[in-house]
C-alpha cells in the first residue's frame, strides 16, 4: 500500500471490516452510526494529514488499529460522566471514545492550535454534541470543575502526569495513562508509593507490540 493512501482510497468495506473485526475481538459492539462516524474520523484525519501532518500513521488499516481500536481499548476503564483527554493531539483517544459513549461528556485538551482546530472540525463534521475541545496547556488550564476520569497517551512520565492532573481529578476519580512497554522504572517513583496504582496489559487487535494502561484511582 502506498504511503499516501487514505481511508477513502482503500475503500470503506475493507476499513469497516477491519474495524468491526477488531471491535468484536475486544467485545465491543458498534452500531452502524458509530461505525460511520469512526470511519468518518479516519477519512477526515487522512485529508488533514496531507496538509498538516497531524499523525505519522498513514496506512489506513494501520490507522484503524493505532487510532481507533487502541483508543477504544481503554473504554471499560472509564469512570463517571466527565472525561478530560489530556494532550489529545488529533483527538485521540477522546474522539473515538466520545463516538461510542454519547452519554459521557469529553474535553479533548491540547496546547497545539493546529491539532485543536482539527478536533473542532471533527466535532462539527461528525455532529459530536458531547465533545468540548479545549486549546490550553495543562499548566494554565483552570476549568472551574473536576473530572471523573482523565485520560492521556503518556505525554510525560507517570509521576509528572499525576502531579499535573491531581488538582483536576474528582473524588472518586480515575487517571488513565496509556503506555507501550511496562513502565517498571517510572512506577518506582516515590511520588507514587502511597497511591492506588494498577497496571493493565491491553490487547489491541492488529497492533503489534506491548500496550499497558496505568490506572491511578482516587477514592
């Protein structure tokens, strides 16, 4: 497959089949509308990528695994109704989760204006009424509310993320940090000693390599 291929050039049937097969393997049933929106997100990302280079992943089938299925793998660990997606980039994992969880509200946050413009466009094009994009850095973000779950794709170390997000996390609340390899050294940080930390290995269909989810709960 050529590097410049997009979801549209590959064909919707192949992408839908890969998405539904992967979701089924994770025990996640997608409605036709959710499937349409998820594939619409990939198509929009493919178009923006040609001009703005939002993500290094170009292969459409690879995008299904790395962007959609990888995001949806953490859905069973979400807690509560207010979800902050820290360092969302191109809306990941927040937008796929919002598509599949319309009863929850999501705040995708990023300090990169180009990426938040994409997220805003995706929200408009896909009709996601439960998403409120935020252009801000976490250090200066003052939302005036708490979040029941904060998710992030490991934009910093576990201890750093925990310290940055602690003022925004509700009680009870849950911090979810997506990692690749098991972060043994990071977990030894003294700041994490007295916290309720759990590590969950994740199996993402069609995605090679280790995936782990670090869960820090606040009761």
